[in-house]
C-alpha cells in the first residue's frame, strides 16, 4: 500500500485546508515530520486512519466527536481526502465525520450525518465506487486486509506502545498480539471444545435424571416393591436393567396366580347373579297378576255409570252439529242490519244534493264531464304561462347584461396580449446568446481540466527524468563493475594456471619443467562472479531503457497537453478577443456564470410569457364565441316572452268558454239545498271538486244498495237451513240445543275417563291371560332378599380377586415400561458417555488444565509461536542497529505464580554472553529493540493478513534517546527499508534529523489553528 496525497479541512487543530503530497516526499524515500508539541503531528496520522477506517486509533477512538476543528470558519464542513494505491488499484476516499452546522432558519445548530465517497482512477478519470459507509468498509477491508488496530501498529509504528510491549507482562503482551494476529479460529476451537464438553456432560446428566425420574414414576404402581426400589436408587444407571428384569420375573409369577383366582370368583358371581335375577322376575310377575285382577273387578262393577256418561256425550255431539247453522243465521242477520245502517246516510246526502233519481243524476254528471276537463286544461295552461312569464323577462334582461360584460372583458384581454407580445420579443433577443455562452463555458471547463492534467503530466515527466538519471548512474556503475571484474579475472589467470603446475610437468605457457616462482591466485576472480556482474549490468540496462521509454511517453503527453491548451486559448481569443490566463480564470468563470444565469432567467420569462400569451389568445377566441351566443340569446329570449303572453290570453278565453258549456249541462252546477244560489262557479278547480264529490256519492249509493239486497237474501237462506238442521238432530228449538252442549274441558274430561277405564280393563284382561303370569300366580311366593345377600357376597369376593389381578398387571406393565425406558435412555446416551472422557482430556489440554504441563491455552500457544516468529524477524534488524551486540530470545518456560506461559522475552548481550530481562535496557537500547520489534511485527502481520506489501511506513517518535552511533545504525536500517522501494516517514523532534533528512512535513501551531508546510528539498542529497 502506498500513500499519494492527503488533504485535510477543518479537522482537529487544522482550521483551514492543508495538503500533503506523499508522492513528492516519496521521491526521497525518507521524510521527516516535525513540529511543536500539540501542533497536530499525530492528527495527520489520525487523518490517514480516519479516511481509511472512519475512526482514529488508540485511546482517541472514543473522541471522534472532537475531530471537527474549533478553529474552522462557521459553515466550513470537516473533510479528509486520501489518495492511495493498494493491490495495483488507484483509489481516492473522501470522508466527513458527523458534525453540527448552524441552522439556515432560526437559531441553534442541527446535526449533519457522516458522509463518505470512494473513487477509483480508471482510464484517466475518477469513477465513484460507493457512497455507503458499510459498502466502503467492505471494499477497503478486502483490499487492505488489515483492521484499524493492525494498521496503526504496522503502518504507523507507535514506538511508545512497543516499548511498553517490550517490558509488559505476558497477559498484557498477549492482548496486543491478539489485536494484531487473527487467532479467532483457535479461540473458537477452545470455546467449542469447552461448550461441547459442557453440552455432552449436561446431556448425560439429563439422561441420568430422566432414568431416575422413570424409576420414581414406576414406584407409584410398585408399592409392594418399595424396598427393592429403595436399593435401585443407590445403583449406577447401567446396573438398573438387570435389577428391573429380576423384579419383572417375580411379578409375572404373581400375575399368573391372580388370574386363576379371578376366573374362579367370576364363575361363582355369575351363578349368584342368575339366582337373584330369577327371584326378582318371579316377584314382579306375582305383583303384576294381582294388580290386573283388581282392575278387572272394578271395570265390571261400573257398567251403569258408564252408560249414563255415554248418553250425555252423544247429546253434546248432536248439539255441536247444529251450532254452525245457528252461528251462520246470527251472522247473516248482523250483516243485513249493518248494510241498512250504511245505506241510510248515503240516501240522505243524495236528497240534500237535489238528486231524487240517482240514475238521472248519473247521466247529467256524465254529460258535464268533458267541458269541465277542457276548462281544467285551459286553466293549467294559463297558470303555467303566468308562472313562466317572469323568468322569460329576467332571461332577456340577463342576456343583454352579459353582452355588455363580455365586451368589457375582451377589451382588457387585448391590452394584456399587447404587453405579453413586447415581453416575448425582449426575452427572445436575450436568449439568442445561449449557444455562444455554452460554447465559451465548455472551452473554460476543458481549459481548467487540461491545466490540472498538464501539471500532473509535468510532475510525472520530472519523476521520469529523475528515474532516467538514476538508472543511467546504476547502469554505469554496473558496467564499471563488469569491466573491473573482467580485468581482475585476466590478471588472475596466471594464478589459476599455477595451481595446476606439478614438479617435472611442462608449463602449458612456457614449456619449462621447472617452476621456480609460480604466480599467486589470491587476487583471482571466478567466471561466476563475472557472469553475475554481467547479469546485474543487463538488468540495469533494461531498467534504464524502461525509464527512458517512460520519460519519452511522459514528455509526449506533456507536449500534447500543452498544444491542446494553446489551441483552447486561441479559440477563446477568437470568440471573445481576450486572452485566457490562470490569473483571470476565476473572473471569466464568474462573468460567464452571470451571463448564463441571465439567459436562464430570460428563458424562464420567455416560456412563461409564451404560455400565458397562448392561453390568453385562446381565451379571446372563447370570448368572441360567448358574445355571439349571448346576442343570439337576447333575440331568442324576447321572442319566447312575446309568445308566452299570447298563449296566456288564449288559455283564459278557452277556460271561460268551457265553463259556460259545463254550467249548461251538468247537475253539479245547479244550486242545491245546502249551497247558496250565488256560488262562484267561474273557478274550474272548485267546479271540478264538486263534480267529483257528486260522482263519488252516486257510486257509493250503488254499492250500498247492492249490499242491502244481498244480505237480505243471505239471511233468508241461513234461517231455512237452521230449521232443517234442528229437525234432523231431534231438537225442538235453538235453546234446547244450547242446553245439551258441554264445555270443551268437560267434554275432554268425560272422553278421557271413558277411554282410560276401557284401556285399563283391556290391559288387565291381557295380563291375566299371559301364561307366565298364570304360572307365577300358581307358584310359591318369591324370596329376592335372600338371593340378593348371596349375590353381594359373590361380588365382594370377585372384586377382591380382580383388585389383586389389576395390581399385579399394573406392576408387570410398569416394570415393562421401566425396562424399555431405561434401555432406551441408556442407548440414547451411549455415544455421549463414550465420548465424554475424550472430550474431558482434549478440552483440558486446550484450556491449560489436565496433562498440560505448561498450563498454556491453545490460543496462547499460537500466540507464542507468532511471538517466536516475530523475534526471529526482529533480530535481522536488531543485529544491524546494535552492531551485532543484542538479540531477542523467546522463552516458553513455565511462568511462576500461575501467570501465562509461552510469551516471555529476554535480550541476549553478546558482549557478556548472558540473557537478561528487557526491562534492564537503557532508553536508546529500548528504542532500537522496540523499532526492530515493530518492523518485525509489521512484517509478520502482513504475512498473516495475506502478504500485501506496505510501501509507506511512519515511525512515531523515540529517536531522541539515541546517541550518534546508534542513530547512524538506525538510519542505516531505515535506508535499507527505503532502498527496498518503501517510503519511510519519521515523526521526531530531533534537530539533527532536520539537517539530515531534506524532505520534511513541518507542522506550525498558531492561535488561528495549525497549518502544514511540505518541504521537498533535493532528492539527490537524500540518496
């Protein structure tokens, strides 16, 4: 992971906007960050963590609400923007914490939620990946592979914490290691084993409890086996099946004996029951025969009384047959009397009306009906015309008023249309410049974007030039090394030949067999050394050529962008006649924005005016049509009013003529005894009402006269029928028939008495004729009491036998169920009982108990292995920083006092040959060991997290405790890290580092807030 650029705004002590270019600092490989205490050096590191993880490390994590700067201007939103590369992806994240802003309306503040934007550089443009906090966290977690705590320890290297780690106890040391290394799977295994053991033990215990519960339930039906069950409670559960089986065998024998005894008592009980039932049956037949004999004797003694009652009942039935005719004659007389009473007032009303002959009056009324109807029709027409005439007058007047109103409205509408026409013409003239302004805006936006791109390209070109120079230097050095090795190789050939010379053997060069002064081979160079140097030279040449190609591509990009900018400036000059410079860009953009706003407003006014003009034009056409319709309505309303007046006069004439003809022919128009001679008959409604009343009176007379005649005939027929019925039934008159009648209750009682006596006598006779009754009456008296006593004795004996059998049966069934339950429960828990000892041993080992001699948990054992790995890695750096004096040693010796084992650290001093506690190190020695330990932990955590390289490291404080020699050794280690392609940042107050490290981040503290100054310096001096 490499950091490129950091921008901070209103964050921590930084009230304004501060930017740090890590790419420029990275050109040196090593940079220094320094500033006064409290100026904000740590806040810079916190900003990096906040951008990546939305939180700050360590104890400051709970102070996220204090991230917003107190020095920021009102309305400034806090923000951190970090640009970085991870997993070959160029990303940019912009994050704003939750903060308060001043309300736009009213007083007070309102909360503003946290925001995040994650972008990726694709095809030269920033493309948004996510604006959701959870989704952003998931993407970064996959790419970085580290949590906040791990990142803070691996990338920021807080020396104070590692010094504390160096001197800490084993438990505190384990806490840090657990934050850095993921040992959750081992801790989960410990927890799973403990939970599994607890679960299995609980299941076995629950199974044992279920077995004992089954024994207790069986005890309720095994009272006879109480002593045995008491012994079962002390037995182990696996011994219960044998004990239950033994008890079941004894109970089975007892059950067989009880079954045989029960069969004998049941046979005796059946015999006693039959004897008792026979005695009861005999007694019942004897009592039944005696009662039937008494009933038959009573029937024979009451013959005379029955004959008298039957005569009274027969007379009542004859009288009942006559009563319908009596009631019919009475009803006919009532109807005839009522009809006469109804006809009398009708006749009187006709005489009062002057109608002596109803038939003649009916004819006269029929003659006057038609002229009366014509008079009524004419009267309705006249009244309707009188009602409609005012409305016709009003309608004509309203139509005339509407014509005048529409004329006034149309005049005002024409005036508004003239105003809108002027407005539309002005707005159209203003909006015609829109295309030209948009073209200018596009030129400005492209020029501004190309300016930023050109600056980036120029920076890449400068870096490419530096890499060309650096690779050329390395290539020249490699070639010089090859030439030197080849020269030394040629110089050493004589020594190599001398190694093969033997006394008396000719020299392959001079041919002499004597070798007085053979050449030495001490300075010889082997062919492998030359080949290796040549390979290094070829690699350096390839790197140099690649750098040249990169520099050429960068220069081509710069030239193309510069030409494009020049072309844009020319186009701007052609359009506006003015030059396009960075100094006037803001002014040009502001003026252009104002002009575009004017065009936008003109377009809005134009659209609104055109819309209103179209609507008013449509309204003007509608008004013309309404005016024409109103004028037509005036003409039509006047014609309708005149026509209605003529219709009214015609209706009045027709009404008078029809009333005259009606008075001439109709009897209703003639004065009667109860009407005055000067009655008003000019009103057709009143004449019609009198005419209708007389018609109804004549119709009523016709109806009632018919009723009188009909009821008189019905009365005569009813009386004739009554006389015939009395004669047929043997009565002299109606009164004699009435005297023979009985009430309904008396008749029912008499009938019931006769029927009951007859039924009882017939039933008694039937009983006396039954053979079994005849035989019972001839037998000796029955003794059911004695038979009942014998039956009860047999029942008691059978009940006792059955109770014994049921008890034995329940005991056998209970023992059978108990045996099945015990066998089932033991089978269910067999696997758990067998696995529990193994689980106990394994769980004890993983939790540091049992046979675990070091009393070390599994997770602690894994942490000890991680610490041993870290110690090995740290010693590579510590040997350089301590000039080979110190080495860290990991110990897993058993700790005293029950402390955690396996996490001990000692430091071995090669000068004394002894290992001592890390707490005995001096301040400078502690810093060197802590730094080595921090670098090693970082490398180990990276390997554990997936092995992604970290190209930016920040070392926080601790350099002030080193002497000059130690500082030189530590810087050598940091230089080695830098030469491996990493950018190393140092946070320190040591003044010597300011002169030694040219690339610096200077943090200044002021009353208005802190600010950052980045000083790059000369990269060649850092190299």
